[in-house]
C-alpha cells in the first residue's frame, strides 16, 4: 500500500539532501520519480532542488494553485508507471494540496515523500506542515543540533546583526544568514531577551 510520508525538521538538518538521496535510490533501480519544489523558494533557480552541500536536481515548481492530483494523473497517463513523488519545501503546501497528495497515495497507489519545516520563526505551524502532521501515514523527524549540543527543533529568525526577530511575515525566504536552528530552551531564551529589551 502506497503511503504519504512527512520528513520534518528544523532548518539545516539535511532534508533536501535526504530527498535527493531517496530520488537517486529509486532512479538507480530503474524506477521513475517526479520531483516538486516550492516556486516561492528563490534561493536557487526556479524549479531546482538544491542542498547546502551542493547536490541539485531539476524539479517542477509548485505554487498555491498547483493541482497535484490532476498533474500527477496526467503524467502517469502520458509517461507510464510512476514509482514515487517527492516534494521539497512541503511547509509551503496548502491543506487542499496535502489532501490531493493523500489521493495520489490512496487512489493512484504512488508513494509520496514530503520534506519540510515543522514550524516557523515564532514556533507556529505552517499550513502545509499542520496538514501533513494530521494526515500523513508516517511522520519521520530528521534531527539536527543546536549550538548548545541539544537537539534543535526551532527556527530562529535573525537580522543582519544576528539579533533575534520576533515579528514579521510568516514566510521570508532565507538561509544561514537569516535563520539558525535551536533547541526549544535556547529559542525561548533568545525571545525572552528581546521581550526584556522592549
């Protein structure tokens, strides 16, 4: 039975590297895959999945209006058997898109592997992540480390001087220059420092 998987973590844990390795494993065995990444992520060229360690692969860029079930159904009709769908930056999915990916697994019987952040810079769930946590058949945490040595689970947003940012839009694309993965304790301490200064 095909399943919907959600591989989640804080930033800089190797989600994209893991996705690209999974894709390689399928393709090495002669199996066909489809890769998707968020159009909103402008850190790489549009339609490119790129990891921090230099691996990259072309993908289909998705937006809020992408109809996954229809797109994948048509792809199967035109190109034949599909063995796996892989979605990078899955936190940017809409709930209805997660429901469509459930249908891909349930009706089309194609495994769907999604990779993304669990929460934003304030510790709030993204829409896509919330839907995946509720609906995925299997949840898999990819671990990374806080500078203090504990497991990092939170994403802290910083300004150009490394100062903690505690307000702003939920989505602001950035890398190591704007975000750092922290454990909950260090994350809370950094936010409390900002509150005390106000």
